[in-house]
C-alpha cells in the first residue's frame, strides 16, 4: 500500500470516528460496575502492518441487566477504534439498579 493511500485511509477513519463520537447520546451518571465477562479486541491487520499501538478510551452505556447498550469513543487511534468498540459491545457487567455509564480503556500492543 502506498504512503498516500495509507494517509487517506487514516484520514477517512479519523473523520468517521469524529462523526460517531459527536452523534452519541448524552451519557448517564458514571458508575464503577465490575466487568463479569470480557472479550479481548482483535488486533487490526492494518495496525499490525503499520506497527500502530496505543490505548482506546470508550464510554459504555450499560443496561441494568449488565449488557452494553451503546459506546462512544473518547480517544485513541482511529485504526484501533473499531476493534475496541466491537469487543466492548460484547462485554457483560454486574447487574445494577439502573442504566449506568462506564469508562473503559483497551490497550493495543504490537505483536512480535
């Protein structure tokens, strides 16, 4: 892949991430519910080829039954955002009395 194509791909992913983050509903009150079932994110092939690593920070709205209702990107490399979002939507939290908002961070490290 040429350098120009990589730049365009990353720029397009950045714009898409910003649009998603701006269209998210307002968060409910923050909480500290424990994760009872965690899915590790898949390391994106593009990130592997480009040796991209880092942290993605997400806000997850969690239903009273512990399932994730929605996510919102708070920060991180756009190449890693989709993998992080996909993983967190599969997570399960402790049941609670009401819908809560949880902030989670996922680390992506280059595999050797």
